[in-house]
């Protein structure tokens, strides 16, 4: 049986083993997938041990995505752009990919049926997840693309890194006054500390989508804020999680699993808690 795993710290909460077990059953692939808690100072050693024991590939989550990037001998262009790796393929060497941004895009455009083409897009935050999302979001050809961060210079630096792909205007939250957007994606970790984002009134255009990369039981803090501020559609990041996993599975196994039934089951499990 071919072995795969997800590395993180913490890792007990990870839904990846459940998702990949479902994908394997659905596509008739014989594989195992486990969650591995890597010590904060022992990620590379944990990966080497798993690889030596016959591991064929792995996912990487917080806080190791940048370290995984440095570990790879080869990178896909989207991993190179993201500066972070969430998927490893073990062959003669280690190939690194980043499927987070593609997963986000598939969730928005396919699962939620929202086109980004020609629409006004706002990305909140300029951390790892935002960085990975920039190139895939630009490829969807938004009409206007703005990214804000508490420290706007970080956003400006990320935008400069994708300037050859398209324009991303940057600033801080105060710069949003008087603007409105059709799609607003929250890639900040503000909800984790229970903080509401300083968004000005009128920022959600009629019919707009508020997308939170974070997910949990019920409505996230950002989704609740967006509802109060008039966003017509609100979604959390559970679909992004399942879609990035499907991208990784397809890379490893050369077969694309169906995400809809897996997403529906995960949603049921979350709401039943
Ligand atoms: P990072 O720590 O790399 O980035 C966090 C970002 O949030 C930074 O831009 C930071 O700004 C900003 N931020 C933090 N607190 C606040 C606040 N109170 N107000 C405004 N901005 C704030 O995290 P990640 O990019 O890895 O993750 C971001 C979110 O995306 C998390 O909720 C994570 O769970 C989610 N995620 C979901 C995935 C999925 O599959 N659904 C995949 C990956 C991430 P500053 O520059 O000031 O530090």
C-alpha cells in the first residue's frame, strides 16, 4: 500500500486523512494517508524519515509551508510564486507544489458558481494564504483587484511579485473608504483572535460574495460581519480545503476525485458537532 501523510504542528485537528481516505475509496486507489506531528525544529527530519520508509508524497500545513518550499529540489511555477509548498511528491527528488490558490479558485468558480472575470475583487490580508492565492486569482481576470493589509508594505511587496501577471492595487484598511467590491476574500487570521475587520460601510456591492478562507462550525466571524454589512452570499473555506486536497490527490495519483460528496459529508460532520 502506498503511503501518504500530512505534516503539521498541531495536526490532530486535520481533516486531510478523512478527505484523502474518501478520495481513495471513491477512485479505487490503494493507499494509506496519516497525520504526522512534526516537532517544530524537526520538520525536515520527519519528512526524510517518512520518505525513507517508503512515503510517496505528503501535504504540509501550518507552520511548515515555507520550510517545505526550501526543502524541495524542484518546484511547480505556482509553488515558486507562492513561496510556500503544501504538497510534496517523492520520486528521485522532491517536487513541491502549492494547491491552495487553485483550490480557492475552484471553490469560488465551480462550487459556488461565481465568476471573477471583470468583477471588483478585494483580498484582505497578505500572509501565506493570500500570497498563494494571488496568481490563481489574477488568472481569473478580475476587472479590478485590490489587496489590503495592516502593514500595506507587505501587500505591496507581494503585488510586485506578480506584476508580470496583472495589476494588484494595495493599501491598508483605511484606504477602503468609499469603495465597493463584488467579491471580498478574507485571508487574514483576525477571526482566530476574535477580531472584527475594520471594513467601511457600503463595501459590499449588491449581489456580492464574502468568502472566508477560515472555516468552522456555523458562520465564521467574517461571514457574520459580511451578512450584517449586506453581502448577498457568504461562504467559508471548507470547500477550499477539499479542493486543494483534490488537486494534490490528482498530482499524486493521476486521477481527479469528485469533491462534492466529500464536501457535503464534511459539512454535515461540522454542523452535527
Ligand atoms: P498568516 O499568519 O500567514 O497571515 C495572516 C494574515 O492576517 C496577515 O496578513 C496578517 O497581517 C493578517 N491579520 C492577522 N490579524 C489581523 C487582524 N486582527 N486584522 C487584520 N489583519 C490581521 O496566515 P495564513 O495566510 O496561513 O492563513 C490565513 C487564514 O486562511 C487563516 O484563517 C487560515 O486558517 C486560512 N487558511 C485556510 C485554508 C483552507 O484550505 N481553507 C488554507 C490556508 C489558510 P500582518 O501582516 O499585519 O501580520
